[in-house]
């Protein structure tokens, strides 16, 4: 049999297990021009929460009673396409199914001998590319500048901080536990870090951690943390708007300080993006990230959850900050 995970309800607030439904069907067989894929690793990401809402966005929303999908590493277990052989591993946006067929379009072969398979969903996948292009193209960090990263212990944040250090910057991370604070400083080389859950005055804490002000802010969370960072932004600062996990489960539109005056007075650039904007440059990005990994300048951490049945819980855990680095489910 073949398990599939469907979107059963559109979540109200934080997702729960009742929003997902497991169904079982016969394992499919490939026709001519198709391959049969076995899911090995599944990426769960905060942006998937936005796809559960029925509204227009940069990507189509999930449909009710249809499979969810995300980045997946799969093994080719049967092939009727010349370009793929049994035993190949591929990366693609695929459904949350144990087995599925594909016509081979958009399947990217990955080499398990070059790097662990899960890294192609993380530091060498969309996570790493998001960090790389967002920071280098929008943030444009210069040697000696101060870069602040929110969600710093997460999949994107850990990579952003390391790239900023490679560029010669002072890096300040914001995270939610003392363990995460210790990790980003000891393992990923952040110069300073702020625990937002134990800090009563974020504006003051950021000013102390970044005494020369903030030149680049890589924003993964939005909300009050962003308000505090913006109060410390320097003239000609750059704000990379990557994510807003603090508001993804909000049932009403939150209101915070208005940023227009700060943007104008300090000539600040604030730009949002999605990694798909850089699709034509993905190869270049992966090559650079892989080069930094090989030289030892870039490392990674993962939170690995085991079992296909645990995919929904792993996704839900993202909103409680239970991941360090990339959250991946090993099937």
C-alpha cells in the first residue's frame, strides 16, 4: 500500500493534526516515459503555512482533499525513462506520498557521494539558496558592517549568518532559547546573540549587541522583533524581507509601528523576495555554497525526524521553534 497525506481543513491559527488526513492506495506502477519514486527525505518549511490559505500569492494554494507537497529527495525504484536509472536519487517538489510516479520533468539528480542526501533540501537546496541570494543580492553586505539575523537558529538563518561572516561582517543573531544562542555563537560564528524570549527590552538589547547600529537586517520573523531591529537601523541600511513566521498563524492582521518614516529618514531599502526569483542562477548558487562547504567556511545543522507518519507533527513543531537548523523528515 501507499500512504498519502492530504490537506483536510484550512487551519485557523496554528495548524493541528485535524487539518491533515492520511489515505492509503495501491502503490502505482510507471508507464512508458515515467519513473517510480520512493520518498526518502521530506522538507517541512514555514512557507507551507501560507499555501494552506485559499488566497492569491506567489505560489498556488494547496487544494482541500489533495496531497500537500514540498521539497523531497526520492529514490528511483523503477524507470522507463532513458535519463534515469534504478538507484538514482533525485530532488524535486513532490507530493507527500510514500511512492509516486513522475514523467521526469523537473527532477534534479543528486549525488549521495558528494554530500549527505538531506543537505540537498537544506544548505545545498532551497534553504541555502534563499540565504545566499537574499543576503548577497538584496543585503549586499560590506566588510565591517553589522548584519542582524532573526530566526537565526533556523534553516535559513544559520546559513545567512555564516555567509555574512565570510563577507567580513559583524553578525548578531536573534533566537528563542539559550541553547540556540550558544549554538549560533559556538558552531556558526555569530559575534553576538539575543534571546528574544528572555529579553524584556528588545530595542535596547539590539542596541547593545550592535553598538554601531544595524546595516543589514535579514528578517525571517517579522512582528515585534522587526520593530525593535528597525529602531536600530543605520542610514542606507538594507532590510531583506524573507519570512514572517511570527504572523503566519495570526487570525487577524497585526498592527505594529509604521516603518515609512524610518525608511524615508534613513534612506533604508526594504525588499521582499522568494527564492524562485533567482531560478536562473541556482546552479551558480549551489556551486558557491558547495565550495564554501568544502573549504570549511560553511557548515550546517539539521533536526531530523523519522517516519512518514510524523511529517505533520514536524511541520507543526516549526511554529514552536523546536527545530535547530533545517527540519527534515527521514522516511
